[in-house]
C-alpha cells in the first residue's frame, strides 16, 4: 500500500519559496503514484489586452509551443512523450498556464521546458503566420457552437468598460491584423519570473525539486511588467437584453448577473446560492466541469427540466480576480418557446431574490460542495492546477480553505446576496433564437 | 517481479462480476456498473432504445420515485452518470467512503429494478429529441454520424445511438421494460469498485446487494461481417450557417481480439495521435496551419471497428486538407513507420500507464475495459511486452491492410458546397 498522502487541502503540505528574481515556487509531495506534474502560471490573460490586440494572450500561448533558443522546433515533440507524459496549456481572462504530467523521472525535462518557455521562445515570423490560420480556425470552430456564440455576446453586453468584455480567443479583425512584433512584445513583457508561479506536485522530494528549479530558473531576468489597473465596470442601471437570430435547430437562453471576484465577500454565499439553484460543480476549471453537476433536486432543474420546458439548465460562478459574471444557461426543449423558458427561469431567480433559501437547502448545498472539493482533488494534476489557479486570481492560500469558507456561509449571507445580486436591474438576458 | 495493479476479481454465483481495487488518494470511492446492453441491441427498425434506457433507468425504481432518487444522491453530492456505447450501458459515480453502502444500494436499485414511469419516459423523450436536434446542427456530429452510416450501412455500428426523431417518438415504456429484462441481467453485469475501501469488503457488499438478483443469459452481438468499401465514397453535407467545416475520413478495420491489434494501435498513434496529432497533426496543423484540430482514432471492438480521421478546417482549405490526409496515409502505406517513430510511440504508450491508473475513475475504467475484452488481471504487466514485440514490418503491414485512400470514405459537413475530390 502506498503511504497516505497529506490531505490535499492543507496549507502545511505546501512548500512555498520565492526566488530572488521573483519566481514563486509551490511544491507538494504526493506519493500515491510514480508521477510528477508541473504547472507554470502567468498572471496574464485576455483582461490585459487592449482594443486592436484582443486575443494576443491566447495566440502567444500557441507560439510558446514552437521551439526555443535551446529546443529546436522539431525536437519539442517527444521530450515529454518519452516519459508517457501529457502536456497542454490554456489561456483565460486572468491567466495563461502550461502543464506537463509524466513519470517522475521526467521532472528535470519538464522544468527545463518551462524555463525555456519563460524567456527563450523564438517567434519565427513564418510560424506566427502559419499559426494565424490555426487560431482563426479555432475561433470558427467556436462559432459553430450556438451556446458559445451566445456566451460571447452576452459577456460583451453585460460589460461596457472592463476588459473582461472581449472573448479570450479575440475578435476576428484583430487576429487578421496583429503582427509578429505585437505577439513578441506581449510575450517579453509578461513572461518573466516575477509574473509567474511554478507549481510542482507528485512523487518528488522538496529538496530535489528546489535543486532542479534553481538550476533552470535562477538565472532568468525579471521583466518590467507595468501592469495597469483595469477599468472598473460602472454599475449597471437597468436590465440589458440581446438576441442572436441565426439559422439553427435549438433555442438557448443565458442570463448573466454581475458577480464578485473570488476575494469578494459575496463570493462563497453566491456559490452556495448557485448550488441551490443549479447544483454543485466545485471550483476546479480543469476537472469539475467535465462531470455533470449534482443537480437533479436543484431548483432550476426542477422548474425547467423536470417540467419539460428545458433539456438542460446550468449555472456558472467562476473564481476570477475581478468582478465577473454569474450565468445561468438553459437549453429549450424542442418545440417549447423561448418566452416560456425565460419566464420560468426569471421566476426562479425572482423567487430566490424575494424569499431566499431554506436551512435544508443550505445544508444540502454545503454537503454537495464538500464532496465535490474532495472529488476534484483526486490527482496530482488537479491539486497542482488548483494551487496555481488560485495564485493567479488571489492567492494559493485560499485553496486549502475552500471547504471552511463554504462551511462558514450562513443563510443570512446567502439571502442577502440573493436579494442584492439577482436584481433585475443588474441582469443581462441573452437569447439565441434559431431561424429554421 | 513487477507488482502491478493486482485488482481483486470475483464472480458471484449468479454471474455478476465484481472488480475491486484499493487506493488511498482521497476518502472517496468510484463505482462503475457496466451492463452488456449497448446500442447494438437496438431493434434494427427502432434505433435509440438503449440510449433511451440510459436517460430513464435512474428516473424511478420499484422502491423510489425519481425525486426520491435525486434527493438521495444529491444530498450526498453524488452525480450518477448513465451512458451508452455500442456494446455497454454504463452507470458511473463517485461518492465519499462514508456513503458507499448507501450509494451502492441506490446504484443496485437502479440497475435491477427501474420502473420507467410513463411521465418520466415522456419527459425524457423531449430531452432526447432536443439532443438529436442539437446534433443535427453540429457539423462535427453530422460528419461522424454520416461517416459511420456510410462505412457500416445496416450493420449496428452504422446506426445513431440516439436514434432518429421518428424512432424516439415510437419508443414507449413497454419497449424499455422488455429491453431491460432481456439485456440487464446478472451475467452481463461487471461492477468496479475503486477507492479507499478494502476489496474484500467491496466484494461482500456487492454480494449482499446483487447476490439474489436473477436473470437470463447475457447475449452480445458479435460476428456480424462488415462489407468492405469498394472505391472512394464521398459525401458533402452543406451547413451554410456554420463557420468551420468538419472532415471525417475513415475505414472499417479490426476487432480488439485480432492478433494485429497492437500493430494497429501503434500505427494509429504514429498516424494521428503521438504528441499533437501524430503525422497528420504535424503536416496539417503544424506545417500548413490549416486546422485547429486533427487526429485519428482506432475503435477496435467486439466487431471490426473504425479507424477515423477527423479535422476541423476553414471551408477554403477543405480540398487541401483532404489531399494532405490522402498524402500522409499513402506515405504510411508505401514506406511504413521509421524505427524512431515506432520506438517513440511504444515508449509513450507504455509510459502513460501510470497516468492512466492514477485516479479512481481511471482505474475503474481500465478494469472495465480489461474485463470487457477478457485481457486478464495482469494486463497492466503484460501490455508493455505486447507493444515491444511489434516491429516496423508489423505496423507497415497493418497500414497496408487498414488504409487505402482509393477506398476511403470521406465526409465533409459545414459551410462547404463541394465538390470533393
């Protein structure tokens, strides 16, 4: 039997060290499998983009898989695969991240790749051009999905000023006109040890990990990130509505409410409220949303799916650095009018706003979230993801306290948040109306 | 001596197979109940029955109403996921260790005694029709479903698991009950229990709950032949409201039991998996920048399954992308793999085993695959040698046998009007 790992949600299990160049390193030993995972996180995402350069963070992520000063492009392939490894990356509104998970003997190679990626990527002009069409193809693939299209339009309607309003993939014309120098300047500015968090979790020892980290990263120079503070979104003064009329087969509704950032007082009460309305999802973007939420007894499921009005009803509250959105997404059952679906959805948000939730619902929501927090920590990849993710939106130290924060939520807080956050004047209603 | 996973396997007197493995990463247990009740068992004239079962089996039992079941599971933070493949109906969930007995009892109730209440059947019918309508508007789904119907014709693999709008309208409670009685039987059930629980206790719990269950013999559909394609088959499904075009390109291949399986598996890895999409990814995405995604997949099954190549490209690049797929396939047929490619793919597939077996869900899924194909309890130890024994000639032969662009079936769905070469 492998030794019992320290509980994943315990701050004392995590070793934190900041190198002289500003690189924050988090290490946790978990000895349940002969594996190691590395995640390298940057505090840069689509929030940091200005008009004309939307999508630059995501495109930069793509370019950072194309060869470095010391790893020729044709040799990238295979470094991690030799160890049975998996690698990937993603970009979202607050962060960009890169990951490898492989057998533990690949640790030094994984760290070497991340150190190279941080300061030594090439940005060959021909590679930038070739990737332009790949990115536009990715954007077009997203447009094929009416729900994604609706999500994008709703976000752009709910935000007037804050840079969360544009999609991470970027607007098409920016992708058509951005230059290699735009990409490279963004890369050099944000990809530096003082803007990064390196997370290593797995069947490794702290001392060994730190030795390898120092070897690869200590020589890297910090950069002048010149982070600008975001525009604060002015208060929304009335309901906003938007409609997409497009050929299609199915009607969709999406309602967005302005939500707090993860450090806001309202965040955890709102998470509990979402659980009562649409079921528990957990808080791991890498893992939780791949499993259906626990939602059969949730209010919106009962009111929409179990009445036959909708075939799906989901909610989403994401942990973000700054105030983002709480959204409810509903798929109308074939043949049911979107007006009926909208009326039933808003009736439930109004009911929650006016009357709050019951003590039984509070307890059930807490039980569900407690279980989800256990389930979403079932692998070194997921544990490391959470440590790094929370560092990019607030601090990694928030992550080990998630269960306690949920436990501490009171019914009064939930009801106050429902009354305040679900106000009709701060909601945006989006409809995808298919033209048959 | 390599220790390996060494799972516990026990067959109860009534034929139920229990697979158990202890892990201690989290205080949780994953359960997967697999029944040999997949969509190959759908009546030919009424596709979608097995899928309909997967949407209704947990919506009421002899003991609990749908709402009571939902409450019992939700209050423990458990999501029970029912899904159907060609050969299996699967119920999967993860629960806290402290809830295992209760949750296992609920899963057993759902497996053995679903009541398919009429009101639930009608409600879920609307959901299924909506899913089919969503598929009809999804170029990727349209491309793959069209490819399968062209490759397999009237063979069960050619049918849509969700059925058609017309067939779903006709499926009723009695049909679901009959299907359940015929195919959801003790001999066809394999239950995997993986997590922080003693395997002996897991087996005892399963015996207590499933031991008295009775039913007929499990049947599975095997041995139906697949007509081989003659000449290149092409189809364009124009969906001018879309932005991106999806390509599905394939062949019917072999069964999982075929002696060449490991050569095929390595061939598939080299062609369209290794690193970011193998040779196809290198040519179409990396060198030519034509697609966000391109890859191949091999689904060798109880009957000869497909090798499918998929790509999402801009409509302007469809012709070029299909030509590039042809070129890469022909190169593999003509010259086979290089020694280095084969070595790299072997290392990757062998080395990825610990990652596959890291989580409870990963182990439970693996145990079900091993059980389904009869690969043996020590398969994790045997697998590396089975792969190491494959030579470049074996892979070259597999490519020659499986692939022939002149006889490929090619489907394009999206904002493209053709023609297709």
